C-alpha cells in the first residue's frame, strides 16, 4: 500500500460483485444477484469519491476477491481485503489500518450510494479539520448511516444491531456514553430495495443531475425499472 501520510482517505466497504449481496433487492426483483448491478453501484459510488488530495480505498470481502475488484476500478484506487469478524469489527479494522498507515482522517462508506455527491464527503473532512476529536456521521433514511468519518478509531462499532433501524440510535447512545461529539452531514437513502433503486436513480435520470449514477441508471433502464427521457 502506498504512503497515506497526512492524507484524507475514503474507504468503500464492499462485497465483490461475484459474491452476491443485496438479497432483499434481488428477492423483490425476482432474480438472482446480478454482478452487473453490484458493479454499477460500486463504480458510481467511487465516482463521488474522486476528490483532489483524497486517497480512494476499496475494502473487499471475501479477501480472495481482491484481484476481481482491482480489475474493475481505476488504477489509482487501492484495493485491500477486509478483516474477519462482524461488520463493526471490519469497519474498525479498516479505519485502524488506514490511520496506522499515516492517514490524517478516514471516512468509511458503503458501495450502494450511486447518487452520493463529492460535496458530502468534502464537508465531512472539513468538519473533522474544525473539530479533530469529533466523529462525523451521514445518516441514512432507514435508521442507519451511510458514512462515518474520524481522525481516530471511535468506540462506536460494538454492540450495534447492524442492518436494523436502530443503528444510528445505538451509535448516538454509544457516542454520548463515550463523550464523543457527533456532527452530521446530509442524510440520504442508500439502495436496499426496489423502491430505493427507483427513488434514487429515477429522479436523477429524469432531471439529468450532474451525470450521477450513470451505470446504475443504464442497468435500471435496460430492465424497464426506470423509464422516460432525461431533461
């Protein structure tokens, strides 16, 4: 891994497209997991992470699929395996590895944010610059969060009911118990269901918003999930 000394890092946590995922979404669609959609979501998410002076990382599970993901992403994106354990263990592990490698600040995000805007990530790093001991959270509409950023590994990854609607609530409680200041950036909706997919890409396609989610839109259009012409 190249030097991360005093770099801001965004790490995208993902399963390799060939490993499946998004079980609820594909169950609603009545199809097996489609690596093409999972790849589109990942690459559209990475587009938003293309910020000046920010190192992009993709942390992959299973570890054996790192070469698969390296073949998909740009050459400047670092690909590394996630460690074993719960989601919280893996998130803490990625953040700790980046900070131990010299990173100034680390933001963790998921790989299902095709309409993420780079300004949301930039704002998180500005907040940490202004308050280095704090933690920045990007709330998700489903009660979780899509982003967590810090300059240290916060004690916020244990005893969380990952995947439930209580994730943000429990994280706030843990932060209060640890006397950790939380700052929030804009909330958004990630893609877990067909409704999420339609909501996220349908509006972007209709209004031609900044070229966002172009691969995900192409996948959804080809299957008749979104229709119409961009304005």
